[in-house]
């Protein structure tokens, strides 16, 4: 196959009906922090055991099309000695990889960040390909404040996302384009709406300039929600309406799939909001699915607690969470199903 056909073939697998993507790409500092909050020691072995538990959860593979891995996981094996990317492939789940190298302050844009990692990306992608990696992920973040994100922050982050996406496609790797408008703060839903719309306009302008094939990307945006310190919460219907309004104004129909990040929402809220979007727009031009990390993992991590005797309960919690979001992907979830 030529490169375009390769990209389209990967997209076809990632958009299979009823499925979404698990983000299991937490860096070592991030997963150490989450483990620490539950009294779990973070070592290479506990991280391996935890991710093995998720990847082998009975029934969960029925609702997953892909898993985003952290680089450490590429060379780890399950208890039988099978490399974890191969464990996923045998279950019909595509392995992907996080390729950015984290954020740093953006000069002349006080309060804004920019993501690093473009240097050497081609060589890394080729090495990842030897492990069967078919897609990659790069995250840019946008904090909301009185003056942030700045116009420079919006433009610079969009440019980096587009450069990353073009490099991935050159190597036959589907890029997940992740512009995350952060939930942290006391901003209102309309303010989040304003920022998200500006961010997505800039991202797609940059993708066009760089000649990125829109049919060969996954968009992974945040939902339009009020800040986590805002005085009032938004209903699922309000989140769905605001998010869909932004997407209709900014995302071309050529984009095949939008897999939302959960971004600090509770597991149930992330599911309810995704469901509301699919109920409101059952014939959207894009697949509206999920690529959650904490909103899929938190119940399982809490049930596991680092103890081998809890693996069964943790896997059941994970499989339940994935199934709930599979239903939400089709607008078929109800709150009553959470207790079924």
C-alpha cells in the first residue's frame, strides 16, 4: 500500500463501530503521582503489572480499537513473556504511542506553554514502527486565564501540532492531534467555548498549511466545560450543545473521527457528556468517540490498589467503564446502566 492507503487502513480500524481508544500513556511522573495518591509504589514492575492488567481485562477488547502507550511499555511483557504491544494486537487492538516530550514555557507569551519533541521525531517513529505502532499522539495544552491563551500561544501550539502531524503521515503513522483546553480554573462555559473555538480554528489552519491529510488524522479535543473551580456546573446537554457548536464551526467534515479526552472530568460525567453529543447529533459528519485516560482507568486503579488479589475486581471495573463509553459512543447510555 502507498502511504495514504496505509493511513486510511489504520483509520478504518480505529473507527470500528462501538469502539474507542484507551490512553495509557501517562509519563512516569504522572503515573507515580496517581499511584501515590492511592498508596501504590511506582516501580517499573508495578507499572508493568498495572498496564498488563488493563490490556488483558476480559471483555474490554470488545470496546477498544486502540491503546496509546508510553515508551516504557513498548518493551515490557505480560506474565507469560509476550510483549505488551503484541498482547494488544492478538486481542484485535492497535497499539499507538505518545511521542511528545512534555511542555515548557513559551517565550514572550507569559502563562502559555509549548510542547517539545520534534527533534528526532522521524527516527523515533521509525523505531516505534518496528514494534508494530500504527498511530501516535501529541498533546498541546492551553490554560485559560484573563490573558491566556495569548494569540502567540494559540498560533505557536497550532504550528507545532501541524508539524508533528505532517511528520507522522510522512512515515505512514496516523497522528492523534490533541489540543487540550485545560479544565483548571474558574472560567465559565462561554469562556471555554470562546477559547476552544479559537484554538481549533488555528489548528486546522495550520494543518492545511502543512498539507496534512485530514482523512488520515484523529482529532482529540477537550469538551467545552466550565472550569473546575467555577461556581456552577454545566449539564450534559449544555456541554454537548456548546461542544458541537464549536466543532461545527471549526472541524471539516473530512476529519473521520473525534475522540474526546476526559480532561479531569469524573468517569460518569465524561460518559454522560459523550452520550449527550451522540443523542443530539446521531448523524454527525465525524465519529464521536472517546480516548480517555483517568475516566477509564480511575475505578480500576482504585479497585486494584497494587494488590494481585484485586486484579479480577479491577479488570471488571475497567471493562464496565469501557462498555459504558461504547454505549455512549452510540447515544445508548443511561445512568441506570451504571448500577446494572
